[in-house]
């Protein structure tokens, strides 16, 4: 009898190559590995990082960035950017604060009014971008300055200061705080409801991207908008909806911030738009659009939250954080480019 050959068959080799190619094709794989590495590093470097009190701190920090990073990732997959996303969080919180503390409007109505304004700004961003053909980077940068100026000037004009306080005395505050700002003690750690919102937003965005026609449209308009238009994809409507989604997420984060702390500053959210983009890119989104993952963006925000709080736990100089963010962005861009090129070469 002839001994069986121990060499792998061509069929099995092709299967392994196909599996490796499929794994490389998942945009969140790199972020997952990085998240595990960061968690392991800080669990060794500090004694409290993986404790329940420690986990409560860095999950809370990551949650609001995660909500925005997921929405920004959807927009980036669709081929656009929104540099007004950060300042929008403060804008919506200030609208609620002024309406309730100065004008006596019901707190729930004020929150809905803020949502309506956010959606209107998002729709305006999308329409201007699509109708003019100008880069969304420039259009939303203009929106950023408009909202930042309104936040400072209007708040100071109405209140005489650049912050809203006294929210706890507003009727209905406790009821709305239970939805957006409540927390629970678990094993000595404090965990906020924002973490549940983060998980819900990530799950919903993942379902939309992978299981719905809208998800197919998002990938199509980000990858090849002209080709998508030729096959009947409503490019304008899809991209406007993505800008509105980003604004809605900013409203949610604004409500979480307001009702968790009961106060809001006029400069709240300024500068954070770049962190959202970094989280999305670390999570696998390409700057050129057409590729990315909601789960990857959520993992990118988790990495940011762990790094931010891990530096604090380790008692290092927090000024290193920006250097780390820059390094994360550069590494993620290079890695994403390499992985996409490798996956393409293997196909």
C-alpha cells in the first residue's frame, strides 16, 4: 500500500488562503487586536485598570466618543466628513439649557427642539455639499465656526456668562436624567447608561450596514458615487441622511453630557471632531470612503478611552495623549492601506 501524502491538498490550501483573505478583509480586525494589546498593557502597568471601578471609568470615557465615532464612520464610509460634529454636541446641550433655565420651556420639549435643530443643520450640511460639489471638509468647517461662534456669543448674550448651570432645579430633570445621565454601582464601580447607548448605536449601525438596502447604498456612494447614481442609488438622499445621522448622534451625546453633569460650557465639544475621525480610522475606515465598520469605530473609541484613562491611572503626563493619538492615526492609516493592498493581491 502507498502511504498517504502529508502535503496539503491544493483545495485545502486555497481554503486557507480564502479564509485569510476574508479575515484581512474585515476592517475591525486590526482594531480588535490593538484593543486587546492596550488592555493587556495597562492591566500590567497599573493595578486598578481591570478592576470594576477602573472599568467604569474607561468605559464611560469611551462611550460618548464611541457613539460619535460610529456615526462619523457611517459618514466616512459614505465618502464624507463632518468637522462640525464636535461643536454640535455642545450646541444641542446649550439649546436645552437656555430653553429650560431662561425661558421655562418643558425639558422634554426643549430636548426635541434641540434634536430638530441638529437634524436641520445636518440636512443643510448635506444639501450644500451635494448641490455645490464642494468638499464636505470645507463646508462643515464653516458650520463648525458658525456654531462655535453662536455657542459663545448667544449664550453670553442671554445668560451673561459662557456656561449653563442650575439644570437640577428644572422641572422634569430627574425623569430625563434617568434616560441620558443615570448610573449604577456594580462591584464598587460606577457604570453609566451612556455605555448602553453606545452598544445600542453600534448594534443598530452594524445592522444597517450589513443587513439593509441602506447599508448597500452607503458603501456604494462612498466607493463609486457616479456608478452608484447610474444604477439608481439616490446619492443625494443617502448622503444627506448620513449627515443628519451624525447630527442626531451629536444631539444624543450632548444630552448625555448635559444630564450626566447638569452643566454645559459654551466650548463643549470643540476639537473633539478630530478624535471621532481618529477612532473611525483606527477602527478600519478608509479616508477615501467605501470601506469601514461600525464595530471597528466602536473599538477605536474603546482604544481611545483605555489609553486616555490608562495614562491617568499610570500617573503619566497627560500631555502625551495627543502624541499617542497622532501615532495611532498614522499607524492605522498605514496598516489599513497595507491590509487592503495585501487582501487585493491575494484575490
